[in-house]
């Protein structure tokens, strides 16, 4: 729960004048996900798997491509 709350805290600290589109909000969400979770990965394989999950979900739910 603490990690999810840290992600939402980062989202809520953004300025509405800066986040003006769905794509910008998704990019901020990706940034927060990496900020919160990336330090917990033990190997590059873990990180690659995390990026694959993010990519799959962005493509499925938001029709966006993650690089």
C-alpha cells in the first residue's frame, strides 16, 4: 500500500497547467512507477519484465506505445 500511495502522491503533486493531456498523465504515471519500483529490482531481467508489463498494459488499455 505504501508504494501505491507514493505513486499517487507523485501524481497529485503535479500542476494541472503542465499535465494537459492523457499522454502527459500517462508519462507522469510511468515516471512515478519507475521511481517507486525500479530500486527494488535485483537483476536486469526483473527490470525488463517490469517494462514489458508496463508496455503491454499501456498498449491494451490506452492504445499507447512505451519505449
